[in-house]
C-alpha cells in the first residue's frame, strides 16, 4: 500500500473502460496531516446508470491525449479528484503530496506538465517552481498553478515566478482540463527538434534557430546582437509568461556586467524597443506588462 509521501501513479487498469471511478481516496484518519497516514487508491467500474452521469469532456471520436501530468497537491482528496479528472480524459497522471517528492519525481522522469499547489508543507510550491525554472533540464516544463491564493497580487507573483497559467480553488474540473489542454498545446508548438540536436522556436513568420543563432522573419534573416538574440530567445521560450525586467537582465546579460552594477532594469526597455523595431510585423508580439516587465504573446493579434 503506498504512503501519501510517495509518488502515486494513476492509470486506467487493463480491461477497465470509459466508465470508471476512483474511490477510497481520503486519509484513513480524518483530521490528521494527510502526509502522515496511508491512503488507498482504488479504481472500480461504474454501473451503466452511474456512467451516464460522468461522461468524458471530449467529443465522441476525438483522440485522447497521452501526455504525462504530475499533480503536486498536499490534500490527498483534492489530488485524487484531479488525478481522476485528468486520467478520465486520457492523461497519464502521477501525484506527489510534497515539494521534495515532486522534485524527485521530475528528475526521475520529466513530465509533460505539472499542476502545482503553492501552499505545500516543507518545500513550498513557490520554491519548487523556482527550482524548476533555475534548472536547464526542467526550465521549459509547463506549470499550471492550482491554489487557494486568489488575490490579484498572488496571481501576478505566481506568473512572475514562471507559471504558465494560474487557476484558483475552488475550481471547476472541466475548466482545469481545458486549461491543461491549452497549456500543452501552446508548449508543444514552441519547441521543434532539428537535425543536430538544436531547437527551433517558431511564432508565426518568426523563426529562431537556437543552435545556429539565426533569426528569420518570413524567411529573411534578421541581424540581431548576441544580447538581442538571448533576449528574444528567453521571451519566446517562456511565451505567455510575464518576465520581470530583473529576470530578463539575469538571463540575457552577462553576469560580469550585472555584478559590476553597470546595468539597470531600464536597459531592458531600450533593448526591447530596438528588438521590436528589428522584428517588424512580429514586433507587437512582445507585450509590455505595465509595472512588471514583458511577455511574448502566445497568438498573433
């Protein structure tokens, strides 16, 4: 029997069809910290009548995803609800009830997306997020924050830390699935493998060859300085996520320049203005987030 501190994998058992349910998910002893007590995960078929009341959210005949989602949530019943909903939609799901266990799971096998609670015991969700974004191996994993922290400043701080999306509790399971779908669609369109192990970032007519350090617009090469190229790369890699000026400074400029105090956050503004001009028709995709920084627009508009 798994303990709550372990990663629990949720997958539809062989022979169990669309009509199924997850039961027995609450801690065995109510009122105690869930991570301290065992909990059960049981998947059982529904009767035909009960199945009619819990249809899949997808249209009949629509292909189901096979992406792997890691749910990091310290409340076992909520983790189980999320796992049930996502697994019913075809996702492969693992749950972790602590930040430490979550990081171990990520480094063991990189998930396609993480659903992350901010208020975790021990290592907080914010610390997990910062750790993932600071590691080259995990920095591009899409992360959807799901939390009870619902104030505007909470949302802003979560997105500034590097979350791809932010959903507050109580939440609609239907909305959660749709947001997971959307974040994954967006992420899967960002990074394209190319020969030699390089990466291509694409946004409409704009194409960034990360390995060759070449940017093109409608097939024509754009002349960018090394700093402008790094700035554009960071924004495109994290499209849809607001990046503060300080974050952009730390990513696109040399550590020596920052340490020497020669750079100020307004330096970013000057480079963004020049970069927008060089990008021509694609320049509007670098949006200003007043008072915070910049983000690369996910869709043209």
